[in-house]
C-alpha cells in the first residue's frame, strides 16, 4: 500500500518528536501528530507547527473516533516508565493497554487496517538467559509496564487470527538522544539514564548510579529508532511480527557515568529492572535492512 497519510501517537514525547523530525525530512508524507502532553512537551514539535504537511492534535488517543484517513499508525503514546507503573497500576493499564486496544478497536469497527507500528520494549524479556537476546527469547515481565507492553503484543497476535491486522512490534532497547530528558515531567527521575546523567552533569550535579552500576544496557540512538519505524512502515511484506531494535552491544551504567564525569555517587538498586539488555538485531538487519548508525560514545562527547 502506498503511504501518504500517517498518524503518530505520543508525538510530543522524546521518541515521537524525533520520529516527526525524521519523517518530515525523509518522506513527503502528511503527518498528523496526537499527544495529550501528559509526559510530552509541545516545544518538542513546535518547530513544525507551520509546516503544511504537519498537523498537531492536543488530545488523548482514547478520544480518537476514526483512523480511516491513515495509511500507517505509529503508536508511541504511553506512560513509559517502569517504576511508576508499580505505583499507579490502573492508570498505567488504562494508558498502556486499554488506550492501545481502543485504537485497534477503532480499526476493527471501521474495517480499515493500516500498518500499525507499535513501540514495544525490551523490558518484556526481563533479565534474559540468552545474550545477545533474540526475539524468540522467553518473555519474563518484571514490571506492570513490561507486562502491559507484552499484553498489547499478544492482543495484536490474537486479534490478527480474526481480523486482517497489519502490525509490526518494535522492541526498543535503551533509547538515548536529543530531548530524552524532560525536566518538567513528574516522572523524569525514571527517564533514559543517558539523558539524566547528561542533564545532571551539565547542571553541576554528579551522576547517581543505581546499585553497583554493573547492570549493562544496549543503548540505541533515537535516530536509529525513527529509521526502524520508517522501515517497518514501508516494508509491506513485513507483517505481524516483532523486531529487536538495539545497537547490538552493551555498556555498563557505571562505565556510562565514567564517560560523562570523573565524579559519581551510588544510590540503591531498583527492583523490576533487568541486569542486562543486549539485543540480537540479526532479524531487523536481515528483514528490514535496518542498521544502527550511531554510537553512544560520540553522542556523549558532543553533549558534555
Ligand atoms: N524511552 C524508553 O526508554 C523506551 C524504551 C522502550 C520503549 N519505549 C516506548 O516508546 C514510546 C515512546 O516513549 P518515550 O520515551 O518517547 O516517552 P515519552 O513519555 O517522552 O513520550 C510518550 C508520549 O505519549 C504521550 N501520551 C501519553 N498518554 C497519551 C494519551 N493517552 N494520548 C495521547 N498522548 C499520550 C505523552 O504526553 C508523551 O508525549 C512509548 O510507547 C514507550 O513505552 C520507550
């Protein structure tokens, strides 16, 4: 199917706003962006407000009544933090699961099944046994957030046995890049560790390393995530499957702190977080022809 009109949910957030930038630059698609600004920031997209190919709707996705005009939906809207999902459980179920199902129900009611590129998470693997971790790894959700992401994946799989759904799940590893840290977000303490460490360092504070810092992360630049979304959308033969989107290497949180600052402090380990994330990205390379282009060390050098 030819893509002309797309919807990006959660477009004022970190990854969503970078996806808006990417698609406006690389395609001639018309982009509708929806965000209720619960954790996002309008400033992230305001540079595009006068672009005739861009339209912003400030609303919750739960109020979406039609998706008929779209050829592709990039679904990023969520409350995307592990720790708060333990505390505000029903709110996270409603935002991460029910609202996602609402979009799918609208597609079913309208019998219109655009490509649906869903932002899932490596959190669904918990602490994986296979390193690097392929998509076939056993699921082991350590938090309500991870569980909600996995539930959406399973609903998509189940409903696709009855309806001609057309989805791709992208399991992001540990994203970093411009706008990853929003100081106005009430959950900012749980956003990307790269963004938090850089923000603290650049504001005269030392990085706070959780546990002993030996936990390893596969850091992936947000540009590479945006490219994966684009490739998932345009590859019409790639349907109803999941891809790991990581860099395919790791850095410990302590080594990350050392790259940013000579001084750092330790805070207690948090439950519900994996000891290691390390993506096997062979499937995305082979089927999407997707290759990460960025390197975390270069990003840090140019941001301190
Ligand atoms: N950043 C990460 O570490 C990470 C890792 C894996 C997966 N993901 C997933 O990627 C997606 C984007 O994450 P992010 O890091 O950009 O987070 P973010 O908080 O910066 O962006 C999420 C956006 O969704 C919006 N939103 C929330 N509920 C909404 C609703 N009901 N209606 C409309 N908009 C709503 C928020 O206002 C925000 O702008 C999420 O689905 C997240 O679960 C993120």
